[in-house]
C-alpha cells in the first residue's frame, strides 16, 4: 500500500497547476505542428511565456507545500468512509 501524502492548504492547488501545465505543453506542441512552415513565432512565444509563468507558480506552490509538511502545518485527515 502506498503511503498517503500529507494534506496541506496547498495540496488542492497542485493537481490543478500540474494539469494546466500539461495542457499548455500539449497546446504548444499542437501549435508547433500546425505552424511548422510558418515563420510567425509570436503565438509559440506566448505559450512559452504562459508555460514559464505556470511552472514558476507550480514550483513555488510545491515549495510551500513541502515547507508546510516540514513545519507540521498539516490538515487533519478526513475519516475514511466505511462501506457497509
């Protein structure tokens, strides 16, 4: 059984940021495929700027999450549901 990651007030934001970053990478890839013959790099640069912004926010949130775990600022675990 895998150990459960401690939940902090930053835990709910991490999956959202990871998903957003993945979507941006997919969008950039698709745009790059579509504009392979084009010389206009402005749309790709806009994607790269958004990717950099989301990456910075993700790294900062991961650091805050880890700091909260180390400081003991952990949310109480909800009681597991007992299927009858």
